[in-house]
C-alpha cells in the first residue's frame, strides 16, 4: 500500500538542524489523502491517512538556500487538532501582547 511507503519522520522533524541564523523558513506544503478502497474482510474499518510533505529552507547561503523535505503521516483527528491550533494562533495575532512583541522584533 502506498501509505506504507512513506515512513513517519517524526524524530528527524523534531531534531532537524536549522541554518546558520537558527531559523527554518517555509517553502511548500503538499498533501494527499490515502484510503483503502477494498478489502476481502468486510468487517474491517477503513482509516484514511493524510500524507504530508513539508519543504523548508534550511540554512545555506543567500544565493542557494538548502531545501529540506520532511514526510509526515497523520490521521483525521490529528489534522483536526492541527487546524484548531493554527486557527487559535491566527486569532492570537490580533492580541495586544502579540502586537507589542511584533513591534519590538521589527
């Protein structure tokens, strides 16, 4: 099955080394939904999986930055939690504390 071909690289994603400035920058996120269409055992339940590929710029020099790809696998519950957390983070951008912090960083 295609979902077995992509292994979860959680350890490498969590311990990824960053560039000289200590920052990784987003480049691209591609995803697909893998499901099992048929099985002889009808009593089994299909569990769809989301296959994600996150590309980030990882250090390198200004002319030629290195691109690092991380392959991840998630189920619906984890994707829903990710969506909730990202929406909460976007909502916090308008908070006074976040605006003050943004002003100090610039």
